[in-house]
């Protein structure tokens, strides 16, 4: 060894002394008698054990888990976890989330992710595809069997075995299927003179092998114990004498396909094909990936409704390594989360105060407590996550994303946690128990089924409400968070968006001449009621029904177009009030308001940028009384004010038009001019107050009955032009302007579709000639058949029996109604 003498001191200070064992020590070629040294007869010693080697191999047994590499010093060891997928002092904690569901609630999008279904358990991580686009998350595990794998033809074997090798082990896939709410796997058998299952009583020709190497004699679309295919269940097989299409043994190709959805049998590990040895026999097998939906463990929860409520489970086995994780939410300031006792040993997690979580334990070295203090209250009825770990190296505690609190274990001492009592979740031994919800409680990688135990325990309820208080922020664009038994969902019904989080645009492409009308009144409202409402609103505004006038509006939509002029959106009324959004030449935007029957509408002109440049633009308009706020794209909002003398009420709104205005009665002159040929481009996320007309047209809802469409509405993401639809012809377009309509003010300019004025005149002349010939033919036919009292017009179907032009339009569209004016006259075109 190496003693160092300190000046002016009788003390010895050892620095960098040898640590290890020596034997056969000789001085001057004489063997030193160490027993004499030990008895003080020869020399002296300190901190030396004589006559034994006391080196401790701290890497045997190896406390580094999951393949971690152990290295040691004289009095400690270290684990290197590189490349294992785990972290921590003993490589105990998985660095990956438990499921795709967990990634979803971290804000991740659909992609490939590593997951670890049992956390710190023995199963390693695996790579899966997480599909986040639906309400429930899909987890997909792939295999290496090619689609349409051919079997037979020249096979000398009686059976052909197709082996599926997955990107995960069977145990890992089983862990996913166990926690999933639903699993499925597609399977297909295409055959030519190759029988599949035979009759339900006979031995099958082909079968598949699932979990635990069990053979299964049912096919996709059927179920366990039923030796049939999907067509046999649905009774629509090619040959009704058989229960599979392939069992008819045709020489032509046939197919049996379907989903295997009994998850306790999944995944498919082999397909054994038996009827391919005959000449001409051939089969093709396809097996899809395993797809599982939902994660029951992630939302497995219990509500503790009294301070004496608790659940009990079997003794926690965490002698040398223990990890505990869970989520909690509460409005109480303190309470015991869980506790497990031994003779003197114990382990305990507790909410000590509104801002403190405590992790305490004793492994025979005396009680140890670790406390995490939060700068904000933890009893805010929001979800908080707790992770506690204890191993032979250290103990740690983390709450949410707060700094990790760590306590090193003593170098020498007890290391085994010896417990014997039951594990109590909640109150134990007369202590004040936890009040609130606990979910996703995992101990050493095993999820405790809180819900199952809560169903048979007084004072504890399965599940937990209030998920929206923590996750409601993810429901975007006005979507409403809806509580569910095992989570939450976003209700997008009052928004113009779709998708699980109300962030998917709902849009459509409009071809020239197409239009959409959304009627604000109920389709079942009678004409008499509508007339009464209109007369009421015009006679005495003070007693108008609340739903017939608006003091404020919120309008938002996105559009893209390259053609102008056009009417993007128009809101009519039973009075002279209206609101319109136009694109004027040369692509400038204009918002027009006419309230209270004013002679001249109030216009907001955006004349500093071209909005008809083919790029998507967003428009947000909010009016409250006289105040109007307009925001375009991401530019700052701009405020405008209606004239002080103008009315602030939008009286009796009637219908909302997109693409074109099909309305009778007096129409603003500019809107009349800009209405032809109509809007061409894309409109999306259109919303007026709580009404989303495009969504009502494209998604079957209760509001769909309010919608009427001319033309075929094609859904589009407004990023590319969809299918081209033929435009409405001039003969069926009541707003079409012929060459006589010379009041169009942009003579000489290119019309929106690229046709100049001269071409329009030529087309008009041709149209007049054709129209004259048609009229002559009609006159001759009528004269020949002498149909008295009848005449033909260009009105819509049903006009023949109508009393007026108004009624003709209403006969064509039962949703269309119009105020009856006694002064209206009939006319003949």
C-alpha cells in the first residue's frame, strides 16, 4: 500500500493506494509472516484484511438489465446501456413509449415508431407503423410473405407450408393483441382446381397456424369453430352446395377472402396448402399485416370517491429492481397513491401536499424519502404522470417533466426489498387515501387492471371522466371535447372541419356553373309559416323571432381560383338584406353588406393584392353591430365600421349560396353582373356562425337536408384539380347573359375562361340561330298536334303545372321557398 505522512501531524493519509489482493510477499528474499504483522509483532497495518482475499465481483450477478454491459471499480459498478433501447442506472427503463396510443397523445403524427409493450419487462422494443388518422389509433406489424404467393403447379409435396416471418417476435405481437381493443388480419386464397376447406364435416385441405402453434380450420370472414369461408356465412358462394368458393373445384380462378378478427388466435404464422398436387391445381395466398386498434392499458383507470377507498392486489415483487408509473388527477391536496409493507421493509408513493409527491421505501438500511416539489399545484384536476424507480444503485422520482430527483444507494448494505403484505392502491392502514383518478398503473412492466378490480370494490368506480380537462386543447377549430369511458373524442359537428381532432379541411372543387345552396330554415317549414315570419319581421322588428335576425356574424372560408369576376359566397334574406364576398377584376376581393334596406351597400375593397392567383387564401370576417373585422391569410386583422345610420341587424337570413347565386327577386346589380359564368376553383372549410354548408353536403348529417346542389360536387383537398365536370349549359342557366346583355362593364377584357368578346359574339349569333330553329320546330310540332292551352319554356321540371315562375322553381326543388308577393305577375318567354 501507500501511506503518506502529513507534516506536523500524527495522522496518516492514504492516497492512490493499491486496492486488491497480494500473497507471497518477500522482503530480502524472506517470506513475510503476515500473522506476525496481524499480531503487531512485525510492522503495522491499516484497512487490510489478512489471510483472505476480499475482492467482491460486483458484476456477478449482473444487475445490468436488458443486455447492459457491466464494469466495476473497487466499491461500485456501472452499466453501459448503449444500443439496448433502455436507460437508467441498471438499464431498466425503456426509452420508447408503450404503444402508438401514447405517441398520439404526445402529438405525434402517423409514422413508424419503436414501441415497448411491456415497458421495463423482458420483451424488447419493436418497430411498428402507427396510423393516427382515425379516432382510434391503428398499430400495424408487417411480415415478409409476398402478396399473391403462388403455390402448387409442380409441387411434389402433399402439403406446401408458407412461413410468415414478422418484424417482431410472437411474444411481442401477443403483448400488442392482449392490450388492444380489436385486431384483424386479412387473408386471401385464390384458387384454380385447388379446394380450400372441404365440407364442415370433412378434413380441410388448407389451414393456417396462429398463436401458440395452434391449427385453425376457419377462413377470413368466418369465426372459430366454423369451418367455413365468408361466402358460406353470407350464403353467397359461387356454388351454393359448398361453403367456400374454392371448394367447388372450378377450372377458372376463384377467390375466398376476409378478415381474421379473433385476436386470441392472431397472428398468422403459417399457411399450409394441401390441394395443389393434382395436374392443373394452382393457388395464390395473400396474408396482410396484423392491425390492432386501441390500447386498453393506456386508459385503464379507476376513480376513488372516498378517502377510505382502496384496491388491493397481490404482493409487489421488486426485490432488487422496481419501477412504478401511473397518471393521476385530483382536486384533493394530499393522499396515499399506493403502499406495500414487509416486516420492516416498505414502499410507498404519496401526494404529500398540493405541490409535493413523495417516494419512500426501506430495504433494511432505514427509511429513505425522495420528494419532488412542483412550482404549480398538482391538484388542478389535470392529468399528471409519476415515474418512480428503485434499484441496487439508486432511487429516483420524476413528476411530469420536472427535474429528476435521485438518491444514491449506500455502497454497502441491504439491497433486497422484502415485502409480504398485499399491494394497496389508495388508503391503507387507516391513512388518508387518494381522492381522484389513477390510470395506466404499471409496476415492473405489468399493467394492473384497475377497472376489473374496481367493479367489485365498494367506494371505487371503474373508468374516469374528465379527460377533456387535460386533452380538450387538442380539439382544434372550435371542436368540442366529448368525454368517453376510456378516453375522449372531438365532436366536429359544429365546425367546418373533420378528422379525430377537427383539423382536416373539408373542401370541394367547383366547375363553372355549379352552385350550392344551404337553406337556413328547416326543410319541413311550410310556405305559410315562412310568409308569416317575413311579414312579421318587416312589420315589427322588435317582435321578430330570434332565429330570423342577426346582430353579429362570423364567416370564415378558404378559396383558390384563377378566374374572375365571380361570386364566392352570398347570403340572402327574406328582406333586402344581404352579404356577399366577390372577386372583382383584376382579382381584387370585395365584401358587400346591405343591412336595413339601405340603397347603397357598404363595400370593403381589398385592392392591394391579386386574390385570383391560383393560391389558397383564407378569409375571416366577424361583424358585431357596426364593427367589422376582416383578416386575410396571415395578415394582421383590419377593422371597419358600418355607417352610423345603418341598421345593425341582418334581418331574416334565408339561404347561403356558394359558387353562384340562384335567387329570384331584386338582386344587387354588381352581383348580377359578376354571377356569370360562375365560380371555378376550390372552396374549403366554409363556416357561417355554426353552419358548415360544404360539410353538410359532403358528410351525411342532420343538416344535409338543408342543402341543394346543382352539378356534381367533388370533394377536394384544394391542393390539386380533381375530376373535370362539364359546366352547366347556357340553356339551363337562368343567369346566363347573352350578347344583348351589353351592360357587362369589361368589354374588350378577357373573360374568366379565356374567351374574348368577339368569340362571345360569334357564339351568341350561333346560339340565336339554333334557338330560332328549335322554336320553329316546336311551333310546327304544336301546330301539328294541336295541343291547346300548353306551352313549353326553359323552366325546370315541374314548371308546366306551376301557377307562376316562383312556383315552377319550387316544384323543381322542394327545399326552395320564396316569399309570395301579391304584386308579382306571370310572364311568357
